[in-house]
């Protein structure tokens, strides 16, 4: 079964290797916008606030 694609408003667990910039650990975020190659997610945790760009993997 293929993975379910992300959509704006989805919540996800973001791992450090998924983020283009350096982060101190994993965090939960909500998808704010999508392109073919990346997604922008806003952190919903207080430990790593901000908006981050995620590289999308193509299988």
C-alpha cells in the first residue's frame, strides 16, 4: 500500500533528517503549504517554534 500524500492542514512528526535546516530534535508540525519537492510545516511545539521546509522524498 503506497503512503498517503500530505495535504495542507495535516499534522505530522518531523524528524531532524527531514528538515533542510539544522534542528535539535524531532517535533510535531502542521503542513502549511506544499510544492512538488518540498513542504512547509509550522511547529506546534514550544521547544522548537517556527516554520520549517521539509524535503519530500520521491519513491
